[in-house]
């Protein structure tokens, strides 16, 4: 579209003046008496008006001034609206904190302001629903004890690199978990879920300051229905993620899933709530939009070739195990274990053991 003509700009200015109540309409009459009672200029008006160059210039400047004022008014309204939403949300955080009273020190440590905001966001800022969700999580954490899971307990699950934390972040600095379901190597569904929970906790532990979410990259190489988890297990896994780690997942990339996956997905997708469903992205390497999506979220130099990038990334179980043992120490400090790791079992008062320098499962062939 071309630029507006002076005629069009003056016409727009008069319309703005008519609707801009804070401006004295008498000014129009002073500038050009024949505009009396008119909303827009016709071409005859403009012909007569054009001879008065100083008045035309004044009107054009005034038109631009009104446009600026209008833009500022809209920005100011939006800015005040955001401020009001922020104040309202802060009030809800305080209300939720008052409504939920964790009974343990770990519960208190878990319920940070950022945590409460995630639960409120997950329930569309409904305090009652958020309270119920958070109380269920606190109950789950008190029995499942995800912060007490240690690498040496589930290291066998990680031998093939079916789930591990990547050594790179996305463009927003979020932790990346790489999942390769085709590398399934065990049959215990409970241990598989325990391993995934451990990796989620580890991803959260390694989030940069100010970042609350992680990204999942799921590589379907080698996946088949024989290596897929049962529907019930998939449902349980989704429930844990949605109900006890709300707003922790920024995006899940399903990279190049085979056609046979569609049958599995048609069932599993009904377990996802609307927000989680929107975060699932199907990416195909030969699809232009998919390629652009990956480039918008990841630096090609860091992204592994398995996901369309340029980096060569191979999982080394021995090196990863060393890293996890160190993270276990960091986690123990965070949760107040005084650099000691509690033994497995349900007896929370049982003996404590210090971590061994390295605790490795046999390296994958």
C-alpha cells in the first residue's frame, strides 16, 4: 500500500478530532470554518483548503500528533492492564500460600512462589482448583519421594541412553531431555517410571536461574509397537507429568515418528489435557515447516544430527553416570540431606550412606 495523501491524512485527522473528546472541536472551526458540522473533507474542501498551506501543514502535524496520542493511549491501557493482572496474580499466590500449609520442611522448600504460580497457571488461576492440585502433589511427593531417588538405584535403566539430559539448551536457555523409546532395555514399568521421574527432577535441578521449563526431544529411531510401553503405563506417565510437574514442560518434539505410531497416538492423546496437547509438536525432517520450527528453537550447531542439526552427540553411559553422581550430591544439599544420601526403602529414618565416588552400570555395547 502507498503512503496516504495529504487529503487522506487531513480527513483522518478530522475524524480523530471528532472522537477525541479531550480536544476542543472549536479548533477545527478556527483552522477551517467550512468544516463546521462535517466529519470528513470532500475534495472541494481540500481544493479550497490547499491554498492555505500553513493551515494544511498545521492539520497534517496535528493528524500525526493525534495518531501518536492514540498509540500511546493504547499502550498505556495495555500496560496498566498488565500491571493489574500482575497485582491480581500476586494476590492469588498469597491466597494459595495461606490455603496450603505443608507439614514438612521439604514441602515448605517445594512451595516457592514460582511453584505456586505454576499450579495457578495450570488451573487457569483458580485458587481452589490449584489448592487441590498442589495438595495432591505434596501427598504424592511424601510417598513417592522423587527427591530421594539416586542414580545407582536406576542406572541400569540408563545403560542404552533411552532418557538423558543433553549437554545443550534451547534458544531460551531451557534444559533439554532426550528420549529414545526405541532403545528400551528393561521390562519393569515401575522402574522405568522411576527412572523418568529421576531425569525430570535432574532436569529441574539443572535449570538456569529464572527458567522454569524444560524441552523434550523424542527420537523415534528404532521404535516399534513391540518396544512401546503399554497404554496404562503411558497414561500413568502422563498423569505424573501433568499433575505433579505442571507447567514444567515447554515443548515436546516428536521427531520423525513412524506411521505405525499414529495408532498409538490416537489413544494416548486423549490422556493429555488441552495445555499439554498444545505443547506436543510433530516434526518431520523433510517438512519445511518442521525444519523452520526446529531452527526457531535450537541452534543448529548445538542440535544433534539425529534431530536435524550439525552436532555429533553420542551417549556415553560411563561419563553420564559420573555426572549424575555429582548431581545427586547437589540434590542432597538442596533438599537438606547434609550431603548424605538416604538409603532406599520406605523407612525415612533408616541409615544414611555417603555417595561412592562413582557408581556405574556396565557400559552399553
